[in-house]
């Protein structure tokens, strides 16, 4: 999936979840510790380059998105390959473990790049 398509897809999912919880963009922005709703608006419209795993988990938590829906969000954002998504759907008890590994992956890559 192209990064542009993934940002639009995750943006739509965030918007839908936000609206289902009755929060405004400004409400969600405040929960995320950003000054205005424009950041949330950019996320929802797919204008952000991408949403990192940690931020995605934070947004999902504030919007009461859990379990299988979190898998879908991670896949939509381009963080889960289809084969891993399928495996997680069969073993939902492993979600936290995989989610933690995904959150650590960028840091590990940066460390490896510095040592090379």
C-alpha cells in the first residue's frame, strides 16, 4: 500500500472513531497534548506523512479503539504486513507483545544505523 493511501485510510478510521465517541477535533487534540484541532484535521485528511505506532496507540486509546480494531488501524497505517495481520487475528492475545515490538522497531533501526 502506498504511504499516501495508508495515510488517507488511517485518517478515515481516526475520523470515524472520533465522531463515534462524540469528540471534536479540538477535544482529541487536547487529549493528545497538541494546541489545536488542526493537527487532528491533518491526520484525518491524510495530510500527515504518517502516524507512528506510539502515536497511533495513543489516539486509539483516547478513542476507545481496542483489540481487532487496533490491528486494523496498524495495518491501515502501514505498520502491519498482511501476513502478520492474519496471524494476529488468529492469536489476539499476542497483540500487546507485537504492538510493543512495533513501537520499538524504529529506535532499533536508528541505533543500528548509527553503529554501522
